[in-house]
């Protein structure tokens, strides 16, 4: 007589990978990584042919030298982590639940101005989703609106000891006077309740001066510089309205920033576009010739709207090849116990180490909101000044129904194409704004990135496995440095 259905097993959902001669498995249901021992590998080998009875698995383990009690214990552990599943169990899909209405806010992105002194050809600030909504909108945030935003953040962040404010634009430093006012006001307001505020900003670096740099360092404001690499690449798209390139203007300012700002790492964010794809050359220029601490890359993809700056086909393949080359460097550094500055590896590895299992692609609409110069609230800074995506106002508060609609449609469980993808715990379908621009729906999966994400995640899993075998102490120190342990 065959064993009861409850005692017949199949392999659970998993992604297997090998690194440094060892076998590992990544479990999407838990966002967890496990190394195989010989016994577990044997069980999965048997299940690869189909469903196997409980008794047959126990017998095989005993035959390999394990006691019956230990065999039962191993099978129980594998069921708990869902590496194996009972035949008659139907694995439920992700439950689509919006966070509760009182979910505490953690961060605001203040778009202190929508104006910029550059005219970068790929900028989304005046993208297709905002064309009809620019007229009549204020160009600069006022101190009254900024202070109302800070009050809204602190009131909406009950229970959090620290909150974060990011300053954004346009070009952020065109409203530096407001930035200084916000820092002073927010520090004072937070101190009244024993809390603290941390800060960051994004800038094109053209308006940096020594006094501005000293203020940013004194207040530990993290700085991300939008820059595209050596002069020929920077000046291809990051230009003034006259068409003049910006590299010669920003270079001495960047040197001063890195020399004088000593309280936070200085990060470069590179936008990869047509003709700007040599990530290895860009990285080494920014890291070793200019001195940035961290460099991260984000590609522009074609949006079929007549623009010629998007990446697709061969150019995306070239970018991914460059990513692999820098990943090799990152691993070589890590095996020597040193940190490399390629943040695309560091960020993905951080998520793997911490066991990230996302319901949504990012914090947009969850713990983070964007604030437009007029005070409108949006899911993130990319949606500011787009009327269709307004979720409230700093004076009147958050429209919880609109927020719930946004989060429900953006939940990974609501994206059919994601339900069978092993990389969904880290991706959750991709950027809401890119989904809207490309597909007209913030909750649509970014299908054009799927192969990219899977290949890149697999590459970082290989790095994780190699370090787990050859330098596990580095993984521990990496987790400590990132605040993950």
C-alpha cells in the first residue's frame, strides 16, 4: 500500500546555484539562502525525478548512514523551510494586503525646486506624465511648505526614533537657502520629542561652493552626485541649455567636495544611455581619478516615444558585461577583505544577506513619500508634479484610499508574471514610475528588465556563495557595516 498523500513529497520552489565548489539554494518563499549538505543534496536529487514517499526518503537516508531519528529530523527541517513540500499541499500565492492606514512614515523626498541649470537630455523631470501639469505650479518650495512637510513627517512617523529627509530637484542647490532652513527647523522640532533627523541630497555639483560643502559636512548630509563619467560621456548629455558641457565646471567642485566633506561617503550615480555604456571605464574614472567612495549605475531603457537615448539590445548586453567585470573586481577585493566601490553589488548583496523579501519594489507610498514644491504628496520624487499621482498635501494629510489603491496594485502578488519568478523577493516587479511611463500602469511588472534582473541576481548569489566558502568573516563584517546583523 502506498503512503498517505501527506507523506509524499515534492521539491519546493527554489533556485539552485553553485559557487566555489559548494552547492546552495535560494528560496523565494523566504528570501533565504542555504548551503547543501550531502544528505540534503541526495534528497533533492531523488525529488528531481518526481514525487517520493516519506518512507522511501527515510530509508535512503538510513542507507547512507543516518539514524532514523536524524532522518526524520532532517525531513522536518526541510519541510519547515519549504525546501520540500507535501504532495497534497497547495502553496498559496502572495497575499495582496496594503499596509495599515497608520503605517508610520520614515522618509520624505523634498523636491525643493523643479528648476535646473542644466538641460540633461534624458531627464524625467518633465516627462510625458507631467507635460500637462506644469502650468501654474510653483517652481520653488517655500519655507512655509517645507516646514509643513517636516511637521507632517514627524507627526506621521510616530514610533520611529529617527526619520530621513532627502533634498531633490531639479537642481537641489538652486534652493540651498531653503535646505539650510529645513535642517535647522527639523533638528529643533525632532529634538523636542527626543528624536533625530538624517539628511541626504542629490546634486549635479555645478553650484557647489566651499561654504555649502562645509555646511553639508557639518550636518552630515549625504551627497549623491549625478554624473556620467569622463568628460566625453559627461558632456554628451549632461549639458547646459546652451549645449555646453558641464564637466569642466564640476571637476574642481567635486575635488573640493570629496576633500572637505568628511562625515559621509560621497556617492556618484551614473545614468547609462546610448553612447554612455562603458561602465568599467566610467567606474575607474570616478573612483580612482576623481575619488568617489561609491558608484552606482542605472540604465535608461527605450520608451518608444521617439527619444534616441534609451538602451536596448546590444547596448544592454554591453552594460551587463561591464557589470560582470566590475563584479569580478568587487569579489577580488572582498576575498582580500577590502571594500570595493561598485554599489550595484553592495546593494543587492545587502538584500541577500538581510533576507529581503519585498512586497513592493521600493518604499514608495510605504515609508517614503515625495513632496512637490507646491506641497503635494506623491508616492516618490519621480511622481512629483504629476496630478494623476497626487496622494494628498502636507497641509491636509495623506489620502489613505489613494495610497491603498497605489500599494495594492503595486504589490508583487498582484503581478501575475512575478508569481513564478525566483527573483521576485528582491525585484517585486520593478520601479513603479518606469512601469507607468512604459506601460501606463504603476502596478505593471517591468517585463523588459526581467532577464536582466535574474542574471544580475544570479551573479550576486555567486558572490555570496563564494564569500561564504572562502571568506565568511567578510560577509559578517559586511553585514555589520551595513547594519544588517
